[in-house]
């Protein structure tokens, strides 16, 4: 099958993703001693596995609620089953190259429900904005909780930054100033018009009520996965791993991962290395095993569910990517 179809891009991304995961964890398995990592995985209290998967599922359910909220704010009405299938199919594209995932849900809404892509594209943009802001908020709360009084300024700065971001996104004049600054920045000349276009198309979802509501839902959704990461260490018998460190490590590592498909590489390294910095008893083999298991229960669980949903639309995604973008 041609790789330039949507389905071909998914298969290509899946292959690349598996390759990157094997490379990253191969290095860490060697560094930590493969036999020790295998032994740690064997010692995991597997009754915790359903809990980790349920928390990841909770993340998707809450984010789906936000997806539905945004669609309804734009007066886009789609049968709930179709909407859920489209949302889940979008999860499959988190590991694809070429940013196919950024438009797949809009494309499927057009093909399955007759909704113009330009009308639903703002939902995808605002989802990413609220995800990023919520992860920054969680990371900051984690630092403040762990660092006590000395870390309170971190929470204050993050809070001010998030409020400022909401105000700028809400205001046409302030967002215009921000885009002007971006346009003068290195590499910003090409990016600024795209950001401006996305902001203009998303005005109906950039009101304070929509942004704050989306941020609250996103924060709750990503906290579920932070909690799953923290619980994983309990399953390995680690008793001195603070909850606040788990929240910080998972959210911060996820932010680091925005530079690569599915966070492959940066997120995995962050989950391991940050954990090792904050526990006196944690060993590298357990940190590696915990990160590996958590990524299976988050990224790869999402990709698996997304792949199943994607098959419902197999006939629609076996098309050329560029034609789909402009269709």
C-alpha cells in the first residue's frame, strides 16, 4: 500500500514508533542490566495493571467529553457513536509523521457526517492548546507541592503565565501583538501566518468560559495518567516515591515529548531520569521497567484503541494524504 495514504502513514508511523521504542528501551535495558529489568517486570504486582489501564481510559473519556463540548459549542451535531469512533481514531495518529493526526478527526467528520473541515478544525487546535496549558499547570503544581515554600514562586509564575495565555488567546488585539512578535522571531515568519489563521478560525472556542472549561477537563484528564504513573511505582514496591513528584515527572516529560511523535524518546527518558533524581531507593532497572509499563498503558494502549476505531473508517482513510487535506 502506498505510504502517502492516511492508512499508509499510520502504518509507517507505527513502524517508526516501534523502532524508536525498541531503540530507547534497548539502551536503557542494557544500561540497567537486561536481566534486572526483566526481573523487575516479573516482580510487578500485576493486579495493578487494570488500574493503570482504567486511569488511561479515564483520560480518553474526559478528553472525549471535552471534544463533544467543543463540537456542541460550534453547533456541530454528530451521533454519539460516530463521534466517539472519530475521536478514538484520532488517538491512532499520535505516532504518525507529517502531522496527519492534526487533521484526521476533521477529515473523518467531513466524510462521515458532512461537516466541512474548516468548521471543525478549530476544535483540534484548541484541544492541543488546552492540553499543553494543563500539563504546564500540573507540572508546576507538582514542583510546588514537592518543594514546599521555596517552590511557591514556581506555581505563581505558572499561574500568571496560564492566565496571561488565556487573556492573550481571548483578545484579538493582544493575540495580534503576540503574532507580530512571533513573526520577528527566528523561524517565526513562516509559522506566524499559520498560527494567526488557526486563532482566527478558533475565536468561537477562545472565550474565557470555553478556555477555562477546556483547561479544567484537560487537567483532570492528564492527572489520571499522572496518577497511573505514580501507582506504577507502588506496583513495583517503591514506597518513597512522592505523589507530587509523580505528577511533575509525568506532566513535564509529556511536555518534553511534544517535539516527537507520541513523545517517543524525550518522554521516555524524562520518565526514567526524573524518577531517579527524586527517590533514594529507586534503582535504574525499576525506573526503566516502570516507564516501559506506563508507556504501554498510555501511548500504546491509545494507539491500539485508535487502530481498532480506524478500521471502522478503512475505506475513508485509504486515500492520498494531500487530497484528503484539500478535499
